[in-house]
């Protein structure tokens, strides 16, 4: 009897929730939904001592022992911080001393220092199990110093004549000169072009990778990139090409976007990052200005890779220290911006532990997994939040307020609105938003600091402590849900009426 009574009590709820509702369609994941963790393989994690040839952690330009197995072992660690893809420095076999991967010797072999092709395949499979993507660095511009091809008469025409680049604004010199003395490949040679494209396609077929980060894009003819993009994308659907065009002018990036390269590391924004986020009390307006420029000149601004630092620039931590600021506070504020602003956030390994470092190779120190987890814990909030709220990945971007380092932005996607507030100053800040900026009499629910701002007839008042940030979702005010309660009451009343009618009818029936 007790079980029957329990079932009768639960039944109205089942009936209520069984009422037909329109199921929300799950949107197809695109590259603008990703967040990338960038790894210099040799400096990350050593899990296989059998490949530790020439390892010397005391030599800044020597091998430190990191390998592909080490990356695989840390996939969960990376995913927990909200990253959905990894980008690896080149893993192809290098000439002696090429710990970084950019002095390629063999385009078809994994460097023995990093492991084997099977190790790469395992890494990709394990990443895909976790719904994570894998991007490899691909170098089409040059090979390593003293490469064997230089001494092969049959490949005499594979290289441009050895010349330095004197005028970095001269496109001919950029495409034909030897960058830092590295042998410059002649991509206009059909044999060279075929070799490079075939190699790029081979890795996709063999290892099922998801994208390439393209090194030194401006030093390679645009016609090559056009054919390269067409060919590699014919191998795998939605294969991603992320180009490195080192320029502060968004128009330079936009130009290469016409030739099949999907996105670019956002160097124009990097200039604003150094200006606005690496020090306290700096205006955040330059960050938004770069977005406006990018949106104007580039047809896919949401595919630009935003970053605080990388293997070619000094560490963000050093910038903060040089400005006499706490790097932990600076990184937390800066990463909040990257994860909530348009673009694909890219974080260089070690930023999560405030790793210090100056110019190359000092910015490539050995990763320490026993460091203070304060930033890591923060990333575990802000990273997954980006995946939870589509407006942070796909929404428009509007500046609501900025004054002397205190800024508020709004992002809107379909029926979801988020508000991002960043206090980049050394004092508590108060911002009043009007009902012209946000709908009247709703509330802002904070996710990072658990803040709650209730709107009224006059608007919304946001208060943030120094060097903190909050991400709010705009929603209806919470409280008693009268319509829901009324609906439940009606359902129960109808159900009790139904039981009464059944019982009454049963009494009338002859025994």
C-alpha cells in the first residue's frame, strides 16, 4: 500500500514534466569554441627516460627530456583548467640542438627525443577520448642548419640563395631571405611544394591530428598557402590552420586570411595586452579598440588566437614583475579577459604557475607541477565557465563602461546575456549601469565571486575589489516562482479530481 501511495504522489510530477517541450538543439562545435594549451614538448613533462639522450637541464639551450608520453600523462590536468585543445611545438626529427623543434631534419619522423609515431598516435587517441583536439606546429619556410639536403646536388634548387633579410617590410626579402640564417626552402619549386604538402597530409592520415599552427607565414608565398590549405583540408573535415603573422597591424593578418588560413595568433591584441593587462591601473580601452579593428579588417575575428605570452616573447610574469606588480593577480585578471573576450584563448605552458622568463631561451624553462596552485584553481573556474556559457564563445562584444582601468563588457548570444566586469585598479570600484544598457528589473548572477546584483528602476550597481573580475549572467529575479507553484497546484487538483471520479464510479459498479 505504501508503494502505491508513493507512486500516486510522484505521478503528478511525472505528468507535469511529461508535458511536451521543445528540445534545444545542440549546436555543432566549431573552432571558436576551443581553448588551447600551448606546450613546448621538451620543456613540459618527462615520462620516458629511455629517450633522454643529450639531456642537460642546466643548459638553457639543451634538451630537458620532455616527451609525448609526458604530454599524454597530463591531459586530464589540462582539461580540468578548461582547455579543449593542445598545440605542440614541432615534433618532427630535428638537426642537433633543435630541442624546440624548429630545425627540422626529417618531415616524416618523430624526433627520437620526444618518442615514436605510436606515442603520438596514443596521445591523439587519448586526447580525442577526452573530447580534446591536437594541433601540431608545421614549418614550411625552412629546415635546420647544415641540413643534408644542402649537400645533395639533386636538391640544389630546393633552396633560395643564401641572403639575409635587411628590410623586413620588403615582401620579396621576407619570402626569399634566410631567417636567422636558416636554409630557406623554395616553395615555388614544384618538387618542394609537393614534398611539403604531402608531408602535411601524411601526418593527418597517420595520426588523425586536428590542425596545424603554421610557423613564419609571412616568409612563404601566399600562392603556396592557398594550395597547402586546399590540400590538407581535403584530408580531414574541419581541419584547422592557425597562422603566425607577426605584425601589429590587423590588415596584415586579414590579407593571409584570403588564402585558406583560418585563424591567426593575435599579435595586434598582444600589444594591447602588454599595455593594459601587464600592469595595474592601466586603461583597458586598448583591448576593446583592437577588437574593433579586428572586426573591421578580418572576416573571421572569432578565430584569432589570443595570448599573454609564448615561446618567442618574454613571459607575462616578467612583464608584471618589471612593472612592480604581483604576477599572480595580473595573470588571473588577464586570463579572465582571454576566456571571456572574442577569440580562441591560448595559454603557454607555465603561465598557470606564474613561470618567469625573459628572452629566448629563458622563456622556455622546465615546467614545475609542484608549484602553487592558486592560478590553476582559478582557471578551473573561468575555463569551464567559457564552455558553459555560449555567449562567452559566440556572443557579440560591447563595451559598457571603462574608466582608468575599471571596465564592463556585455556579450549576447541568442537569448543569453553575460556581463564581464574587470577591476584593473588598486582600489575598490563602483560602476552604475543604466536600464538603457541592461534590461530593467532583472539580476546579475556572478560565477567567480558568487556576487549577486539585483536591478531596480534605476539600473544596476556593480562593486568589485581591487584586481578582481566577475562574470555575470543576466536572468530573471529569483524568489518564489508563482507560475510554477500554481501549475503544480492545478495538476494536483486535477489528479485528485480524477481519483475521486474513479472511486465514485467503482462504487456504482455491481459486485
